[in-house]
C-alpha cells in the first residue's frame, strides 16, 4: 500500500504538467472548405497571421518555382506553403523553409459554402468559387483550386 500515494502523486504531477503545456500551447483555430482542399489557420491567438494552404491548385508548380528560384536565382529560395494574411498588411505568397506551426495544435471547422468565419481581425467566407479572407483594415486573399489574389 505505500506505493499508492506515490502513484497518485505521480499521476497528479503528470496531469498538471499536461495542463500547463496545453495552456502554454493553446489550439490554433482554423477553417477548411467543404471539399477539404483549402485550409486557413490563425497562427497565434488572439492576434496573428492567417495562413491559408491548399492540397491541390493548378498554379502550385508556378508558385513553388517562384519560391524556390526567387528573381531567377536557381535554388536560392525555399518551398511554397500557401498564402499568408498579416493583421495589418497586404496578403502575400508564403515561401517558407519549414513549418510555421505544430499541426497537432490545429483545430479546423468545416465552413459550409455561403457561411462566414470570424476570429479577431479576420473574416473568411467560403463559396463554391473559393475562400475569401479579409482583415479589419481591408487587406485580403482569395484562394481557389484554379486562381488566387492578394490585396
């Protein structure tokens, strides 16, 4: 029986440590299109950048080339990872050398066509034509399988 209090104390310590880790690394809210092809994720809560990525896009090879070979300098860049919408600046192509977030923290909700998702300064609307996200300052991105636009 002397082991039971030690086991309970150890279990309590593990639970408290896990709770502390969860509080330090809260889930990242995001949305996905009904097809699942487009995903947008708020990279830090409560304010931060919105990252939108696509599984399939007709322009993926072109943007991958643009990121890998910036200004025509062969192999001088990094991979294409979708689009980034900062809170106060124009949306942009996201070229990155690695992951910008821990995928285990992502919590996506499916955004039905014709509905809107709001988090902080971001508003995203899902339509059959694609997903449009805007900031309170009027900057934005539109992404679909066939085209994209940043402003």
